[in-house]
């Protein structure tokens, strides 16, 4: 195996999620196409990232929407990125601070209440 291709983020409204991830976080659309039963396969990529995210909730998995997600996004300047994202309206549940592993991390959430870690790369 070479890498993780994508991770799925469970969402309740794909249009609201698409607007958040593209307009507020700056992700790029890789594909947005019908997936059946009125849903779409929406695959996004953080600029320059090797792993994509998919805004899709499989039928019967709606309980996964909201709460902590096992996904961490990295950036070189967590404090600066937090400031920029806050200016765009992203809500942080934990501001940037030094973590016990030595790096800087923050926690933000999307419109569904899914929470994610934002941290500097682990060295």
C-alpha cells in the first residue's frame, strides 16, 4: 500500500458541507457527481494534499454525524491558520496551544458538529 486515498466525513447536508469545506477551509473539488438515491459523491482535496476527503454518509450510518472525527489536518502555522479560519467564520472549540507531544494544535468543527484537529506536522 502506498497511501490513504481518502477519508469519509459524515454530513447531514451535502450542499452546506460543500460550501463550508470549499469556501471556509479552501478545499478544492476533485469530483461532485450523483451517487444514487439523491446523494452525491463529493470528493475534495486540501490544496497540495495527497489525501482527499469525501463528504458522504452511507445509509444507516447517520449516527456518525457530529462529534470527534479521527482526522487531523496539518499546516505549518497553526496560530496563523486559526486566525484566518476564524475570520472566515470557522468555529474553534479549542484555540491553538502547545500540545503535550510538543507541537501546536487546535480543534475546529464543521456545520454538523464534526470536530477535527489542526496541528503542525509531527517531526
